[in-house]
C-alpha cells in the first residue's frame, strides 16, 4: 500500500504534506485557528521541532503556544530568511486573504499562487537541490 493510500502515516490519506496542497482548504482553515494575542501571552510559532509525533518526521505545527523565552527570535529570523522567500510571501498572501474569501475565492487564489510559485526560481532551486541531494540556496525570486 502506498503512502497516499494510507500506508505509513496517520495523517489524512497517509499524506502528511496534505495541508500544503491546493484544494484541501489548508489556507482556508488554518487562519481560523489563530486569534489576537495579548502582550506577553504565548504566541503561535511555526516550528518543525514541535511536530505532532504521528509521522516519522516532525511536521510544522502552527498555533502551538510557545512561551517567549522558548523562542530564539534571531535564530528563527535567520532560518526564515534562508528559506524559500517566494513560498513564504505567497503563503502569507493566502493566509491574509482567507478570512475575507469564500471557499471558491480561496481555492481560485490558491490555484493562482501555486502557478506563480511553480514559475519561480526558488521552486526550480528546490527541485534541483532535491535531485542533486544538496541543501537549497534560495534567492527569494
């Protein structure tokens, strides 16, 4: 049985990356789990170190409260800056638009953003790095 048929993960359909695929409401549902935070209150942080333990590798969990002292903001900023800037920007656009969009509008936006991401140099760099088994060097373009 393949992973996608439910073989190795407890995630829906055996595909832990499902929340990132267009058409599955990933950017429509996630923003609804966030709320305004009072000063000094723990903030949700997207961190692969806070995986849910249901799959053999840690998944990022947005919305997990993290106390201020637990996060090294400078290190988090460095990690984000070294990541795929295009994907980060497009994800933020989808999440910001979600509360004002109905399902059809959000799915249309996700399709548009996926197409834009697929044409980016960052996407090609990610694919090449994977094929060459090396760390990606994203440019944010």
